[in-house]
């Protein structure tokens, strides 16, 4: 017997997915910044190659890929970052008193020791 589960945070073909805790976190952040959208990009950084960049911006770029994570949250992905973040799960976790966004990226082959940057194969 094969059982499939429905995950409302991911649709067939979406390049990324978000956990419910990440959706809740980003929705609460966007509520404080009306009229903005969440945008994911990367930049060359650190000793391993790339760093994730999450920004609240006035609008998506024309070339951005948009992923509807919930009724209240659409995340825009920079076209240049798309191949680097393909199949990534974005999570929000609490560690002690701190909360942080985690990127579970299956494309990563190396990360720097401080966790600031990553490299893909």
C-alpha cells in the first residue's frame, strides 16, 4: 500500500517549499510591512561561495519565479538563484531564545564552518 500526504506548503513543480513554522514566521513579518513581498536571492559570499538573501521588497522583479506558500504568502525567487535553491526546504526554528531561518538545500556540497556560506556541486 502506498500513502501520499498532502502538504499545503508545496505544489507539484514548485522549486522550493516552506514549513508551516516558516510560513507563520514570514506572514507575521509581512504583516508589519504592508505592501511588501518576500524575495529570495543569493550573493557571492564567505569562504564557500554563496549566501542566501531574504528581503522584503516592494514588488517582485519581472524575471522572478513566484511560489505561493499560503493564501497570505508568496515568495519570489531571483532567476539567478533558482538553480542554487532548487528543491530547498525553508524552515524557521527556535534554538533556545533565538529563532532562525534554516535552508535545507539538497544541492549543497560544502558549507563554511560559521554557516554563512554554501557551495553547490
